[in-house]
C-alpha cells in the first residue's frame, strides 16, 4: 500500500506540474501574441503610404494575413508547409499589386512577416531543413561583394538607403542630405539602382526602397546590434 500511495502522489505531482507548465506557456504565448499584434498595427499605420485610396482596404488585408501567421506562435511546432503557403500567398499578392507605390507597403508587410518568423525561430517552434543545412562555406563570395557589400561600402549611399527606408525621397532631398550635387550624386544613386536596393518611380520621379534594400538595411542593423552586445 505504501508503494501505491507513493505512485499516486508522484502521478498527482506530475499532473499538477504539467498543468502549471501548460498554463505558463499559454500565458507567455498570449503576452507575445499581444506584443506582435501591437507591432503589426504600429508598423502598418506608420509605414504604409498615406495618400492612397486603397490604404484602409490593404491595411485590413495585411492585418488579416499577419494575424493568421501570428496564430502559429501558440503551437509547439509551426508547420513548415503552412509557413511556406503563407510566404507564397504574400508573394502572389505582391506580384498582383496594381501600382509601383505598393512596393513600399509590401516591404513593410514583408518586414513584419520576417520578424514573426525570426521570433518563432528564437522560440524554437520553427526551423527549416534549409536552415539546418546552412553552411558558411556555401556563401557566394563574388555575389555578396558585388551585390550587397560594394553598393553599401560608401557612407553617402548608406545615408541614401536609410533615408528611403522611411519614405520616398527626391533628388533634392538626397542632395541636401549628402551634400553631393549633380553627377556625383547620380553616380551613387545609380549604384543603388543597379543593385536593386532602390527604384525610381519614373524618369525624374521620386526614389523608394525595395524589399531587397530594406532587408539588407535590416541585416546591417542586426549585425550592428549583435556586435555591440
């Protein structure tokens, strides 16, 4: 009987501990989801183009899409096929965007979506086979240097990319920011245009950041914060 009682108490304690742990995980997930939801609202409100008749409609669609992905945080293991499906859905929406200026809004959505995936990775509820196979030796040196490092190896070009990350800018804006004029400024703008980090709406039009440019800038910021810590 003594052994039976001991087993009974051990099982009771285990069930109690599992119940407490489950409750803590649930509360923790709710806190994180609340933070992510607030981040979505704040990011879209601040960074989507304001003077657009489709703004409210697109914001509602983007919020629904990101909220759907946020719900995966509640799971102990985020299914890679679902995330891949969400990625394809976002890309399809982007490909069918009616205007060039839509790129800025999609850049923000892509940024928020990427932050969600990074959060899921940090919580260890999402990783991919591709990430497991990631190998430093596989880095394509020439491509990285020519396509990313060289275009941003100049302070004025980095200033320009930072400037367009918060909104469209004109040639005059860049001139005032960098102190460069005429052909000198055009040289640096062309470097960023050729690398695909910025684009110009039309000839003599405003300049805006691309998804590649925003991700590159975000990566630089992450590296900077990592090295500071």
